[in-house]
């Protein structure tokens, strides 16, 4: 009896400690979602400014300023897949990995894949995709900028070797009707459709701007800014989705722990009541034995009526 109740007490204590950890992780995930979503909104305003600048350059100098029609000696396809380093995120990594595998395996050329996060790296490795490298997931908004800088340097190295003609992004994006959904984006090449959409972009005022200085230099800086913003937004959206998935997982875990604690408390109280009943039974049986079994239906010396026990 005592061992059983002691075991239940330990389980209740362990479940309570786990509940505290889950609530802490839930609070951290909820706080992280806000900062990543705020950074995405800020990047949206910056991206709008870059679009307007690119539109002015394309209208002033024409599409040939991009020099996107040059021949590449060894054409390849590169992709960046954003996942997570940590667990407790539900199906977050499985969803983006399956989405990227389904898309990349049907491309005419086998892609070189850069992976962000150890968890999704294992899933992509099992699919026999050629993995070019792995990067750790940024752990804060401030860490996204240096991370994107490293990615751009890696991309420029491959581009300098004439190895990259297409660049794709795969990541999870927060949604309103669900926690998140996988999305893809082709960053490069800057094709005719992309150039046309920017060239016809209306200017917000009646005063049309002019490009100061060298148009090629200005255009190059704007294109690098476009790549930076695209990578930054993809990373921030992936981190927001990761924390939203973790928050959802922690809410499910909290409900399960509450149900477990309710069951354990109920079992503990039943066992404790059963122990009390058995102790009372022993007291009454002892009293009957001491009174020679003749105290049935009579008052005890202390005025307590003791019922007859059937044996």
C-alpha cells in the first residue's frame, strides 16, 4: 500500500515539474513569434523600397543592365531549405522536407542543396539529394543578419565559379487558417517576368525620380539588397513558423499533462481512501476481538455503537 501511494506521489511530482517546463517553453515560443513576425513586417517595408528602386533603374536603363542572359559553362541548380536545429516542433521539419523533396526531385538537373538546421538535414540526406552544406539556425532576430551575410558569400563564391544559374528557397510560412504552410520561391535568375513586373510598377508620387551616378553600380546594390531581404524574410518566417509549431506542441503537451495529473490524483485519492478504510476495518476488528465478539449491537465503553462484523 505505502509503496503504491509513494510511487504515485513521485509520478505526480514528476508530472508537475514537466508541466512547469512546458509552460516555460510555451511562454518563450509565444514571445519569440512576436519578434519574428515584427521583423517580417519591417522587411516588407524595406522590400517595397527596393522594388521601387529597381523599377526606376529598369525603366531608365532597360533590362540589359542585369546581364542575365550570359552563358554559364557549368549550369547547376541550388536550393536553400530552412528547418530547425531543435525538436519539440511537431511535423515542422517533415512537412518542409517532403515539400522540398517533391519539388527538387522533378527538376531536370539535380540540385545542390544548402540546409539550415540539423533536423531537416537528416530527412534530406535520406532522400539522396546532394547536400552542399549545413548552417545552424539563427537563435534570435539579431543573428539573422550575419547568417544571411554568410549565405550570400557562399552564393557569390558559387556564382563566381559559374556554377549557379537558379536559386530556390524552401521554408514554412505562418498562415491565418493554419499554423504554417510550406512555400517555395525562385530567387534567381532574374527572368523576363520579374523584370517586366518591376518595370511597370507605378511610382507612388507624381514626381518621377532619376538614377544618380552609375546605373550598373546602383542596380547591383539594389539586386544584392533584394537577395538579402528575400533570404532574411524566408529565415524570419521559418523561425516564426517553428515557434508557432512549438507553441502548438506545448499546448497539446500541457493538455495531456493536465489529464495525466487528474488521473494520477484520482488514483492517489482512491488508494489513500482505501488505505483509510482498511485501517478502520482493522480497528473495528481489533475491538471486536478484545470484547470477545459480544459487543455486537451494543455501545462501546466510550458510547460508540460498534456494528457486528460478518466473518
